[in-house]
C-alpha cells in the first residue's frame, strides 16, 4: 500500500479550473502516480491512444485539442528504460506537432543519470545524450526529481526545475520519533545529501561510510566515520538499485553497534538481488517513494512506499502559475 505524505500542499484549484490551458498526460511508465497528481490538481488525465505495432514500434495519438495549451507529460524513464524513454520522446513530438504552446516533461526518475561523466576512455556520457534527445524532441521545460548528480541540470539547454523527495521522507521519519538517531551517508559522494537530511531532523549527528567500488554494481565497504554505537542509524541515498552498497553499509553499522538500521531513498530501482538483500533482516524498515511503479513481487514486509504525487502536483501548479518552486524546499 502506498502511503500519502502528511505534507499539506493545496493548489489554487479555482485558478486551475479557470485556466483551460493546462493539460496533463501520462505515459505508461507510472500511470498510478500520474492519476494521483491529477487528483491533487483537481483535473483528469488527458485522453491518449498508445499502442505497439507487431514489430515493436510505438504509436501515440493525443485525442483532444492542445493547440496553444501548456502540456505536462508525466513519464519516469524507469525499467524498461529504453521503451519508456522512447515513449516520452514520441509524446513530446506528438504535442509539438499538435501546436502545444509549452511542453513540460515531468520525469520523476531520470534514467541513465549515473552515466553523467567519463570515468574511463571511450565512454559515453549518456545522461547528456538523453538530455539532448528530450530537448530536440521539442520539450520546453523539465521537471525532474532527485537527479543522481546536480550537474545533470546543466546538461539541458532548456529550463529545468529540480525537485526533491526529501520533504516526504523527512516528514515520515520525523513522525516516527526515532531515539538516538544518526543519519548515515552510504558513501562519500552522498555526504551533502545526508548532511542536509540531518539538518532538517533537528541537526541529528552525521556518520559516513567509506567504501571502495571495484566494479559497476559492486561495492566494498571499508569503515564507518562517526559514532553509531547504540544509536538508530538512518541510511540516506537517492536510489536503491541492487542494494549492494546500502546492505553492506547496514551490515557494517550493525557490526559497529548500531541498535537499529533504517534505509531511506527516493528511487526504488530494485534490480536483482535487491529484494533478497533488503528483506534479509538487516533493516528495521526500508522507506522509498513511488517515483517508479512498485509491483507486488517487489514488496516485502519491511518496505514502506510514500507518495510524491502532492509534491509533483504542487510543482506543476507553481510552474504553470509562474510561482516559485524553490520555496517548497526552504
């Protein structure tokens, strides 16, 4: 069951209802999230035909006039990444050819985000390539949530609003009133994220796990910097993929005397063998959001899924009304 955040955000619904330029459409990647966003905004998702031909090609047709409208397309580029990315590009192209005034791609999860720089010779910077594809397809603006690295914002030559799932996660963690809490970054690269998280939790102490990555999706945990003995450790990351990093971190925290270990992440990628690792008993609770769909086979007793629909809905409304988005996160 997806739990709605207690974070209270209320758009000016009368303003939205009066302004018939706003249109909201969903790709196939996460229809349930798009429906929640539409409910928050007090509107319906626009009608669209989506089908696949025998050879695998996709067909998209917008089934209402969007001429002169501000169109918002909700589509995380999650598994299967290439299919959902191509679907987003086709939706953007269809809207551009239908004379939409502005096309905003709302991407709760940005696929290929980890390929954001060259770490060896003859590698592609795929995060930049995807940004180019979306821009060339005809997008006017991007709304993205918790990008893997901040530099991806600079890969776009169109406006990008970077929003965060942390208010939803923080609200839930604070409601649990965990005793002797310490916020833990699973690696050095995530220290800024963990520090910001700890600051919002009444300046909770911070610890860092030093790890050395040997290969893609393989991590070797070395040691803990900070005091975790007898404390409730909250591991914070932007995503959980195979759960190798965060599980090894939890195991080390247990060895260092942590009383309980919680895991927090915005994006639940959950590639095998993530479910086995996360449900092995290392964690009291694994807290994620619904930026990508969560099928039943991915669920386990320790899992809690929080909804970011209100946050995305409020962001869409503020962009549409030319209001501040950054003030949401102050």
